[in-house]
């Protein structure tokens, strides 16, 4: 992934982002064309600390034929993104751009055993069920044994050994405070993704918005 120095994220921040997102597009090359599938995943770590991405695909997914444990795959994990109009800047002669968060994880992928798949199903569902708390989490124990066995036969578990981690968070870090604040404020009035980008910008450079906070506090009755 092309990443200018201003936007480059370190390994820890990139892995943390990927784990929190938990959803991405897995890509491989079959010798003629790229093959890709969007899917949920979770990160785990080998005994030596090597990060791994655990996931599963449908048994008929063409990715399966490429899981030889040797060829490198790519897992692209994206966050919010937003278009930026040149009209929003304070400085003149700006151009349109796009702000975003993206992490690429790459490495070889191997098949999991049936026992490993069972653990993966429970771990993956537990990860996302916890997003729904205080709802009582769903577990595979709620399914009849026969139904669960049938469903498991329709999928195959996989794990990627992550050899390379690349992170790019383009949040206008290279812009002046005035331009930075102007863009964050403009995005704050946009759609859900634009609002998230605005929030991230404010978190990254809070001192730029301190005067706004003080003004609001000063105007309170």
C-alpha cells in the first residue's frame, strides 16, 4: 500500500485498528486474476507472538483452492472515509481529496482442522456478540448438535499468518491548523462516515479546537 510518511501508522496501531474493525476483504491471486471475498475475522497470536487472522469461508468459495500455506494473501481492512471539497479550505489553490483509514495485512493462509474450526466459530461469534451487550450473547450451544454439524460442513476454517502490516490513516495531518480545523468542521456536518472522520481529526489534534470548546463553555448560562 502506498503510504506517505504523514499518514503511516505503526504496527501496533494498525493491528489494533484491524482487530477493532473485525471485517475486511480477503484477496488472493489464482495465477490469472485476483479473487476476493468480504468476511469477518478476529486476530490471535502464535506462541512466538506472530499475529494471525482467523476466519472461515463457504466450502465452494474459490479462495479455498489457493490456501496452500505458501502463497501470500492480502486482507484489506477499511474504516470510515469521506470526500473533501477544495472549497472548504482556508488556504487557496487546494484540490479535491479523500480522507480514510485503511490497514493491509498479508501472509500465507492454511486450513484449520475441524476442532480448530469449532473454536473459531465460538470465538468469532463471541467477539461480535459482545458488541450487542447487554443482550445475552448467542453461543453455538443454542443450536441442536445435528444442525450445528450440518452448518459446519458448509464452511472451512482458515488462518493467515500475518507477515506484513501496513497502515494508512489519511486525516489531513500535513495541513495547517487553520485548514485542518476547517475540514474537520465541514465534515462534522456530513454523513455518518464524514462525522467519524471529523471526530478522529479532533481526537488527533485537540489543541486546534480548544478555542471552540472554551467559547462554548463561556457562552453557557
